[in-house]
C-alpha cells in the first residue's frame, strides 16, 4: 500500500508537470504566432480594427451626405399658383 501510494504520487506529479509544461508550450506558440501576425500586418501597412471601424463610419456619413444632396437636386420645385 505504501509503495503504491508513493508510485501514484510520483505519477501524479509527473502528469501535473507534463500538463503545465504543455500549457506553457501552447501559450508560447500562441504568443509567437500573434507576434508574427502583427509583424506581417505592420509590413503590409494594414489598418487595425479600430481604424477600420472609424474609416467605415466616415464613409457612411459621406455617402449619406451625397445621397441627401442628390435627392435635394432631384426634387422638382413646384411653382406656386396664384389664387385670384
């Protein structure tokens, strides 16, 4: 019983260390991939998500202004009739 408890404790500690190290390796791989992604984005001079959202809002506002001016231009002015 004593020997089996010792073996189980050692086995559990090995598993625990193995899980911790595999998680650490996984986190390190994710960090490396994220840094490579950021490096590629920087080289391609792409915008960030926040910048993209701001630019898309500006484009939407400009499109609204253009459509409003077009609709104003297309409206026909009605002549007032003189009532006698």
